């Protein structure tokens, strides 16, 4: 579980986040949505510890991240997996080497142990016979699955995904969404996803946080979002005829 309390962040005296408080629950996929400039990217960077909030706290379980010493921060980092937008695989490394990268960084396991872990992670994302390939030899969807395998190879407690469906066709995007949700439940991971993909909201939005101009305007589930009367959410979500029809079906 991740708990944020009254997160504020400004740049050059311009407020970007204005008192964000929420809970990201264990074993659930939580999605942060909002227009460009809403603050969702800054929110994720604060959760990841890449930038520091001006005030407020972020707690991972019973640990407040800002209270941790260097050793505690390193231990927390071992418990976090990250799926980057565009996958961010190392072009010069094989698939196996890409997946082994965080193991080399955070453990002193033997090559045999690391390969075993990498193969288990590849099996979990339904990839075989790709160990010796390089990323350019794989499709976009396969690269995304490799990125997920790399993110879970250290068996993290927390999984962060930044626009995981970016650049994917709709069918492949659904496969990736479902894979992330399956892994979240199977391993009881706390998963936080930044996305603008409303199909993801429909598919796996067990909890949705909607940000607008740095304020948490609304939160709820993918079932509740189709019934909300919050005008900011309505304007954002139902801008297409497809979602207008879906909304109409709930009434």
C-alpha cells in the first residue's frame, strides 16, 4: 500500500500539485489520469523519489519515504519495479541481459541464478526463445512484455507504469493491460499507472485518480466513473461519441 498525504509541489513559484492525498491499495491497479499539464507525471516522479515534494508525505507500507536514510532508500528501491513509456530497453543488450540488469544492480547472485530468474520472468509474460535476441528484433508488444518482465524480476512490492500502452495497437494494448492486472493480483503488488488511454480505464481501472490543474478532482472505480456527475470528469472522459454511448447505457 502507498499512502500520500497533502502533497504539494511548485516550480518557480507556480503550483503543480495542490494537496494530493490518496491511497494506492495492494493487489489493485490504480490509474492516474488527466489532461497534459494536470500534474500526473510530477505525481509519479514524486512517488518514485525522482523529485522531492515541497510538503506532504509518501508512505510505502509503514515507511515514510522522506524519513529513510540512504540504506533504507536503497532497500525501498529494490522493492519497486518500473515499466517506462516506450519500454526503455537497452538496444545493445540481449533480452536476457536487459532482464538481468536490475538483478546485477541490486544483488550478488551468480550468473546461473540470474538467468533462472530472467527465464521465470519471461515465462510469466508468455515469451519464449527470445533470450539471445536484441530489442530491435521484437515487435512493440513483445518489447513491452520484456519491459514488464524486467520490472517484476526482483519480485517487487510496488509496480509503476508510465503510459504502458503508448505506441501499441488497441488489441495489443488490451493484452498488456490484462497482463499487468494479472501480475498485480497474482503477486499482490501495489500498481500505479499513468495513462491517457481510456480503454485502460475501462479494462483495469480498479481505482482511478483524476487530476486537473494539480488538484485531485475525483477518485473512484471504472464502474463509478461512468456514473459520476463531476463535470470535469465528464468533459474529460466523454469527449468521444463512444464514451457518450457507454455512459448512456448506465442510465
